[in-house]
């Protein structure tokens, strides 16, 4: 009797020990999986935020540089020079140096640093050349810098892609941990059932709960990963596309134009920059409100896209009510019917919110290589021609030397 009680006590203690050990094991396994998921999520979100912050700050530099080049007084140039240098210093001290220099990221980090360094040197070269009254060197440095700026932005995307792949890999690791946990659970179940049937039942119930929780967390991680991928795509769209008209934005147009002119120089081709804005657009906003003005711009953008054949032309909303187009291999005689078609299709009456508007435009035209050999020079002269056209309203003017 006493020996039976001892045996029962031993069995009872054994069952309790197995239950307690299983509980601790399952809790540790689940905590390990949760920890891995949290680490992956936090790391990816942190790095994605850094990419967004640095791209935002870096993409302010070409805008400031453009304002510097268009500044018409020494005081303005000094103002924009200070803003440029402050922006560069902020990027280098608070952004670029904030990247984690892990061994896996070192190659990507070095690529960002190299292209940013080259871009920064070209920006400084542009400022120095302008200070020394050397416009040719300044314009060349400005055009070349756009190539390095694009590389910096592309390398930012590569970093985001790297972290997406890292999340995918970690997800695979989480699945491996889940599989390992499942095997161990079955082993403990076998032992528990062998010793005592109800211990096996308790263990089996814990297995089911653990697996459900693991599946739920893995699904949540996959959903968050998909959301991050969608946000990264949206970031890239914002960097290159005007969200109101669907056309390319100023940066994308300048970058594409720099590439186009480089190819034109190599192949001895020609081209034409067409720059225009909508006449009296401010009066539309003042009279009817900005919602009506925005809808008018969206309609203008849609009409422009319907005219663009990507084999021979591309265009962009430059900002506000300003638009820019580039036509490949076109002469001063061939551009006339194109401009007439622009007036015929784009600048015709449109009804917006039950209001009939009659948009008109002032258009300036400059030709490559006659009026310029780089993007900045061509845009500047097309802009000068456009302001000549404003005196006529709903007209176009082709740049000539007398406008200087």
C-alpha cells in the first residue's frame, strides 16, 4: 500500500513535471518567434523611414540649386547658397551617417555615399563656377549632377528592396522555427501520452493553440510586409510623378531631358523644348477656387498625355500652371503644326463643376543645339520666349538671339 502510494506520488509528480516543462517550453518557443517577428518589423520600418527622410532632403537640393541658377541678384544667390550648404550639411550629419553600417548593408551604404559625394562635388562645382562667372562650367556641372542624383535615388530604392528581401528571408526563418517547434511538440506529446493519457491530451491542446497563434502572427507579418511594399512604390511614384495630372514632375523631366540631350549629342540629333503656362490661371483660382483650378490642370494634363507619342516626345508638369515638353528630331518648320495641334486639342473650352472655362496659353520654344546644349540653358531660353508670348496671349514665340 505504501509502495503504491509512493508509485502514485511519483507518477503524479512526473505528470506535473512534464506539464510544467511543456508549458515552459511552449512559452519559450512562442516568445522566440514573437521576438523574431518584432525585430524584423522594427528593423524594416526603421530603415524604410530613413530612406523616405533622406530622399526628401536630397531631392530638395536640385530645387534649391535650380532657384540659385535662376536668381537674378547677388543677394538672392548668397541666400540660396547658404540654404544649399545648410541642406548638404544636414544630410551628411543627420541622415547619411545615421545608416546602420552592418556588414550586409555596407556595400549599399558605400554606393549611396559614393554617388552622394559625386553629386555634392558637382553641386559645389556649380556654385563655384557661377561665382567665377563661368556659366558654361556651371551648366555642365548642373547637368552632370542629375545623373548622380538619379543614382542616389536608385540606390535608396535598392536599400528598400534589400530590406524587403531581408523580411522575406526572416519570414522563412520564422516558418523554420515554427516547423522545429512543431516537431518538438510532437515529441513531447508522444512522451506525455506514453506516461499518462491525459497529459497527452493537454499537450495536444497546447500544440493546436501554439500553431494557430504562429499562423496568425506569420499572416500579420505578411500583410505588414505587403503594406510596406505598397508604401515604397508610392514613395517612388511621388519622386517622379505629378499626382495631380499624372504627368512626370519637374525632377523627372530634367533628368530625362539631360539623358536625352546626352544621347542627342552622341548621335548628332536635334530636339525642341516647349515651355508654356496657362494665361490668367491665378484669376481662375481667385474667382472660382483652387478646386476648380486643380480640376482644370488635371484636364489639361490629360489632354497633353493624349497628344504625346513616347517615341518622339515626353512632357511634364513643371509646377503650378507651368508645363514643359520635349520633341525629338524636329525642326523650326515642323514644330509649327505641332504647336497648332496643341492649341487645337488642349486649349479648348472645358466645363468644370458646371463652369465653362476657356483656357489659353503662352508658349515659348527653344531648339537643341541652336539655342543651347544642356537642359538648363534650353529651359531658360524657352521660358524667355514664353514671356515674350505673354504679350500676345494664346500665342507661341520661338526663341531668337534678340531676346537676350
